C-alpha cells in the first residue's frame, strides 16, 4: 500500500467492551450466521498463496509498493463501531482517528459456509463500483459454529477492573458489575474467576476461585467494588498478570480481562512500557488479554494497542441491553480456540489487477515474507467467528481471468501444527454493481463506506455514495435481511447526517 493510502489511525479506539469480556465467559446462546455463499472454498479451490520469494510479473504496470501479497493477522475486534454508535447516539460524530473500517465491517454477521472441524473456510467475492475499473473484493473467513453444549476446556479468568474516579460515571463500573454478576451465573462449575482492582494502586480482591460452590463469594466481591482515586493502569495490569500466573490452570483457557475506560493518569502510561511488563507472562504462560471498553470518554490508543499486542480482542458496550445481547451471541467465541496465530494473505494476479488496497487492518499488518513464519504472531480465533477483509481493486481495462487467491494459515490450538486453506476468484465472478451482489456483501460495503465517511474519506474507497444514499441502502437491507444490527446501522447513518448538519 502506498503512503498515499495510509490512513490516520487509532487515536482513541474502542473501549473494548464488556461484550468481549462477556464473550470470554459465557457458554450459551451462540447464534448461527447462516451457511449460504456463492464462493465455497472449503476444499481450497484455487491456487495457494505464492511463496514469499515468488518473483513478480515483469508486465505489472501499476504495482503498489507493498507488492502483490498483502498479509495481516486476523482480527475480530468491533470496538470502533460500537463506540461510534455510542457517540452518534449522543449527538456527535466520533473523532476520525478512532474510526477503524475493519471493525465496522466485522460488526455484522455474514453468510460464509462453515467448516465441520477446526480451521477456516475461505470465501472470495466482489462487485464493481460506479468508479470505472474499480471493484470491491471481499475475503471472508469463517470458523465452525459455536456449540454451547460442546465440551471445552475450563476457563481461568482474571478480571482486572478499573475502579478509578472516572469509572463512577453511569455506564462504566455499574455496567461492569452487572455484567460480572451475569457472567458468574453463566459460567460452568469447573471454571475459575479472580478479581483484581486498580485505582492509584492495585489489589487482588479475590484469588483464583473455582465457581462450584463459590458463586456467592464472587458475587460478594463484585458487590463491594466502588470507584475512587486515580488510574494506575500499569500496576493493575502487572498485578492482574501476576494473579493469573499464581492461579494458572494447565489445560485450561487462561485469560486476563481488562475492564476500563483507559483514562490512565497515574504510574506508567506508555503502552510499550506496559506491554513489556507483561510480555514474559504472556509468552511463557500463553495468557491472553481481552479489553472491555466502557464510558463516553476513553483512551482508545492505549487500550487498542494493549489488546493488539496482548494476543487479544477489543469490544465496546454502552448499555445493559447491548451487554446482555453480546453475552448470548458472542460469549462462547472466546473461551475456546479453534486457531492460533492465524494470518491471511491475498495474491492479486498482475495480469488482471493494476492496483489494489486493503481497507483497514493497518495495525495488524504482517510482512509478506513472515506469512509462513510460525514464530511471527497472528490472531487467536474462536468458534462462531467470521473475519472479513475488504479490498478496493482496480482491474486492467478488458482483462479477464484469474483475479485473486486468498490463503489463511493457522496453528492447531493443541498441537500447534500449521494448516492452510485457500479460496480464489475470477474476474467473471464480479457482480456488475454492488446492488446486484448478495445482501450480506451489500451490508459489508455500506459499513465500509460509512466508516470512510466518518473518517473524512481517509480510506479513499472508490464509488463512495452520500450519507443519504447510505442511509437508504441500509434501511432497505434491514428490511431484506430482517437483521436488527443492520437496522441499527441505518439509524447510525441517519444520526451521522444529523450530527454533520449540526456541525
């Protein structure tokens, strides 16, 4: 990707919402995203990703500086979209630096086929835009459906809870406490929970405790939480990881769940220094970090960087209804794992493709030559997940034939053996326009265009419609899909128009 297309990223990011925390904990209510797709690459249809040292074709006219193999670690974060919705509902537009297009796109269910076992299916489809020779190409990855009744390893979850003064605002600590109480009831008897709090200092208020026969102990510890003083996030993380190590359960899923508005103002606040403090425990014991964001104001840059480099995810919730919904639909997806260090790479054919750019994922970029280097960190993905990457692709005038091959590589979570799967697409499979593509593809496009609008056009997506047109498309798609999330998207687009008029 050329410098011209590098986006302004991340300032404040999505307060990693209680949803993922919930997602860590619960074991029920997973929703099936469907099983229909026009491009089924279950058996790796198409060519595998070229080896990193494969030479490029000499006749490539407009090759982007990043080469033909954009590579990134898989990411299932949705916090940016959740926080944008909260901000728009409050009558304002989000800061453009907090808008991450991939998190908008990945906030909606998809219709990709599902594999029967661990690993991924790969789907590639696309449609032409109103801008000559430019198309949107979607690469979709899906894991097996989450099964609430299936066997899974026990969970050992250490909650690191911000109890600083800023958490006293409605929708922060009160929501965290309610969610923790809910999760405590839904976890299995063989699961364990520890609680660490931090304000100006950190404290382990509950060591790792098996839930069987001790749920009342956990509830009492949660009920005693109250907001006070400043935010020493660094000490909180250090204490949290130390507590997780002391309570480490071999054969279990060991997680640290950080619940905070990330407004660190005491002790160490530099994300690199904070990451260095916990790096040893993360690498040696495989303890991953999940960020749960709350509050109308938060430190996005800090929280999102911690989650990205802590092998974790972020999400955002602003109210009880959203949190409860996430607990039912997403919670099982982060206790169990179906893939470790998962990466994706897309090879665009220079005979048919003149230019391309990946929309988003800047902070998850991986060097092309590291795609098959399993020492290089990727993303951890659970059952029931889909991951979508959207590309703007400029085809050569009149070119026909092979367009792209997408490959996903991951490690088995138990044996750490590497696996790959591929999907491919021909130029003839491009829909004539976005409106003729599948409804789910259209939702993906609307979400990406909406992110681009809120980011002041930083993503430079070809064929961008007006907000009024986006609202109309989203409303029509909400009726077609009968999907509440798409209806909420239409509402958010309308609120963005109102907020823009107010400005």
